[in-house]
């Protein structure tokens, strides 16, 4: 498993990020992109370029934020484009 930072290690101000929303109401997904060029997050043994994607749900009382790396995000988008999450209806 690859190393993944915590929100504290990212050191970003969540309220200052450019969040993109899936809708307008509570329960909408919000995503923000963190390019590695803006942060020195690479571990000594992993110097690859990494882009972090943050995901949260609007209205979540616990204010949870999930962190994905570029590979995880691209895999998710590939699945969406190829119908992996369709319910078959």
C-alpha cells in the first residue's frame, strides 16, 4: 500500500479550497484537487508526482474528508465511464 497523507499532513485550509459540487443540496459530493507542486509531500523513498483529491459530502455533521491519490481517482473515473457502478436498471 502506498503512503497517503492525513489532512493535517496536507496542511491545507479546507475552507480556502476550490470545491467542485455535484449539486446544491445537503448530501451533494464536493471534490477539491491538491497538486503536489504546491506541497512537498513526497516521502524520501517515493519521489513520484502525486496529486491528491479530497472528497466530502455537503451537510455531513462529522465533516469527514476522504483523501485519494491520482491513481485511485483515475481508477474511479474509469469505472464510472465503463458502467461499473450502474445498477443495471
